[in-house]
C-alpha cells in the first residue's frame, strides 16, 4: 500500500468526508442510538443527521479539519474545534473509511490534530466517545488523554 498523507481539508474533500461519515460511525455515535429508540428523526436517518453535523464543521471550521489521503483519495478525517479563550482544543469527530481501518490512520490523524491544536496555542485537548467504542476507549489514553467524567444522554418525545 502507498503512503498516507495528512493534510488540511479542502472544499473538494467534502463529499468523500461525508461518505466516510455515513459508512464508519455505525454504533459509535449518539445519532445512531437515538434512532434505535425513536426511529428516524425529521425524516432523516442517523447517517444523514451525523453527516449534517460534520458538514457544519466543514463549513464553520474548515481550517481546523485535517484529512488522511492515500493515492489521492480521502480515507479519513478529523474535525477539530478551537476555543481560544479557554485554550482548549476539541477533537470533535474522527473517522477512517472501513477499508482503511486498522492501519494506523486514526493514530496519524490524532497526532496531526494534537500538533495542529498546539500550533493554534491550545493548552489542552479533549475528545469523547461512547463506551461502546472499544477502539477509541483504548486508543485515546495511549495519547495521554485521561478520563475526567462520564455523561448520560437523555432524550424524549415532545
């Protein structure tokens, strides 16, 4: 396999990023959990709602999104948010295309994101995941992240 390059997001990456979002999150996002309990919301699948959230980051924070590229094809991405007043960088979303998982691309993206957040003057970085994401729960501490709390997500119909 050829080399993976981590680079800044470009507008032309939008559709591949959204495609990776729809194929890779599976049971590892709150939108999927909500759909399990309530069905599609606003006539949108969880994939469409998750992709909408990613699209928001691509429009509002494109300068903080990085992509992994192999053979001129986007194979992963990481969306970051920068809270300058708090000096906290937030890794909001990380995904690797299914065919490219297990090859260290997620690690490369996290390393690049941490460097980017440092370059932006951030003092701390945060990331969160669902308990069911065993890979993430193992991976994030290997980068020095410490579990600082757990959150319970509630939702009801109105």
